[in-house]
C-alpha cells in the first residue's frame, strides 16, 4: 500500500477534488483511504492506494508525494512548515 500527500490551496479545493474524482474514475483507480487536514492556507490531502503504480500515477498527476503509509492517528497532518 502507498500513500500520496497532495497540498492544495484552500481556495482551489473544490476544483481540485472534482479533477481528482474524474481522474480516478477515468483511470479505474479506487483509493483505500482518504483524509484531509489543514496547514496554513493549504489543505493537505492524504490518499492511500493498494498499488504503488496507482499511487505514483496519482502523485504525478496532482503534484503529490508518494510514500509507504505511516501508522497511527493523525498521520495525515503535515510537519510544521
């Protein structure tokens, strides 16, 4: 399993979420987990995928970072910037 973290300006969240859903549907990918948090004026999305290929493709498309998932509560919160 892989986690992708994407940081989106809060003002663009709605537009980006629509784009993400459309991309996921078009490519036949289904995330296994989706969380969000806030860091300053950015919304931090954390999306888990079953396969590294799906995670890497999503990360490339939405300028995210792909990594093995962390464990424990609050894992989607970013480090202080």
